[in-house]
C-alpha cells in the first residue's frame, strides 16, 4: 500500500500542507491582513466580498477553509464592528485544537500596530509549525476534490475519464472523493441517482440538480439546451454532454449529497464518492470542497485554466495537447496523449493517481510553485432562495 | 482514424484524431489494446461516435458505461452514431425551449 506523507492535526485529521491562514472575516480588514501575511513564510490571507452580515453559507465556507487540515494555524484579523465577527469564527474553530489567535484592528489602535502584532504572532506560529515532521499515512486519509473549468471537446474524451479512473483508484484504496457543480449534471440526474447507495440519497441527487435547473430557468437560462456547437462537436444528447463532465468523479456509488446551503453544510461521513451542492464557478467551487475537507484537487481544463488555491494544491490536467504545449507553465499533466493513441487511458490515470500521491506528500503543483493562492467564497441569494421555496 | 472505447460495456467509441477523416478505423480500449479494426462508409469527425457493436433499433447507446440515448434505427458496426439514429432518453434531440 502506497503512503502519503502528511501532518496529523490535534483533531486527528491529516494535512498535506502547513498553511498559516490570516482570515479577514470581511473585506474591510483584507488589505492589512494581506500585509500581515506578506512577510511570513507559508502565510496566506483570505477573505470574502459579500459584506459582513452573518450569512451561513459565507460563515461555513470561511470556517471550513480554516478547519481544513492543510491549515496549521489561524490568525483571525478583524476590523471590530463586523456582524460576522472574529468571535463567531473562533467558536467554530476551537474544536480543531489547532493554534488560533484573534486580533481586532479597532482595539489595537489602527492598522500599523495591528499589522506589527499580527506579524509577530504569525512568525511565532511559523517557527512552531516548522518543527512538525511529516510522517506516512495511508491514502485512505485523503479526500480529493474533482473540478473542471474551461472545458472543450477533449475534456469529456480524455481528461475527465482519466481523472475519473484515478478517483476510482483512490476510492478503491479507501479514500474519499468530492464532486460538485450540480449545474453540469442537469440532464443526467437519473443516471447519477441510479448510482446512489439508497433511495434517500437518490432523492437528494434529483433534488439538488433539479433545484439548480429551476434556478437557471428563473434566470432565463434553459440549461437543457444542446447547442449547435455541442452537436457539431459530436455530442448527441444532453445525457452524453453531462456525463462527460460527471465522469471526472469516476464510476463508484454515490454515498451521499453534501448539503451546502443556508441551513446545512455537510462533510463526508465515510469514504467513497460524495456529491456537493456547490457552484459551477471554479475557484469558489474548490473552496467549498476544501471546506468540506478535501486536501487535494484535480482540475481538468481543455482550454487551459491557470488557477491554484489558497488551501488545497490544485493539479491541472488537460486533454488537449495544444493547450498543454501552450500552457506548460500552468498545466501539470498532459492527458492529450490518449487522443493520438500514444498512451492508454489507464496509463494516464495511473500518472494522475501518482501525482495525487506525490502532491499529497509535499511535491508542489505548478500553480503552487508560481505562488497562486486563489480564494473565493460562494453564496446564494437568500431572497431568491426564499421565493423559490428552497430555504 | 483512431477511436477510443471508454468503458468495456460501451457499444460506441469516440474518434480521437483531429484532421481529415479517413475510412479505416482502429478502435482502442482504455488499456490501449486494439479491440477492433473496421471500415467506415462515411468520414467521422473528431469527437463524434462510431458503432463498435451492431445496435438494434430501440437498443440503448452506451458511452462512459452509461445510457446516453436509444437507437432510433439499426446501426451497423463502423457507422456514425449521432442525432440521425439516436434519440435522447430524456429529452427530444435538438430540444429548444
């Protein structure tokens, strides 16, 4: 059995990175928060841009990001008058047992003294975590997020099936996989529901995908539409189009739906494949899967997305050989070898699986080596959700 | 032409090489093994599907190991599989609001 090399946290979870998080609960303290993080090795500042109201989806995403085992320590860095306060987040994070400190700009006499104090606190944390030694853990400790963005005709042909095989391999070794983006599952809900472990999960699968379809319809978007471009590209039915995207999650049974709404935020309760009720936007989609516990992400892109993530290393995979050659600085794995027959799908899947293991053991992705720390939170509009009867 | 069968139960494979369509088709499975050498009457473009088993009218079209539609006519091995001989199981092909 192949092992990963990670860091055990006080709550028993295994991190594959040692990030120090400077968390600004709202954007009003984000600029100084960035200055706190800037001089300290391994530190990253995050925030959200939806104001400081106590929105449950925003709180769950921020708290979830901070709870993620890839985060070794947290400095909450607030202004002081936010409704979404440091104290709210502090209460949610205490159970992790990881080092957490809290600073309020309005109590420290302005940003200069708050930044100075913040840097000292972070430097102390950095020295402390540098003593942590990585040790081997079974791959069953790993939760993988699968994502796609900037898809093209090669995504459903090469990159997604190869990532799906790697996802199956991880699950067969006791690991966990999260797939999100219900928007891309419209038209294939009956197929996914058949893979649910029981009727209740099947009903949940139908529910989140059909709710998403309804949201789009109310926006004036009929997502059941197969475009002329889709047809010209060889896609015959809506099921086929959606399956091309879904296949990145592999073929194993769906253990459950992870709710991600104004009432609930679920985490996987066991190994296997889980379906999150998330967004189709790439960066926040990865954020919410990380908040549910994913430590590594596989991201397929035919056109060539370049994003990384503040919390999880993101392995970029393309099925398009031209994109790989064009964006070698950004794409980790070329799955385009499947297209010319020079490499089997199985062989590419094995390379992706090995990359997951190596990345989870500390090897940097190209986005990490370039210092990309993308972060964004997603929330749904409460008014629209109420009108639709969803909350 | 080259084509790949993604899951072993699939009765269609997808053409993977860009460029001018030829009539000889080599079909690989996911292990990279050649499972079929066939001739195609029509040229089939990149990303489009070719039948690798005879498919009766009313039979399910399988890709990714899943049902992507139902055959609306008999489809011989080597034939192009698209909207002219497949119906969606869920919505009419070319569905418009």
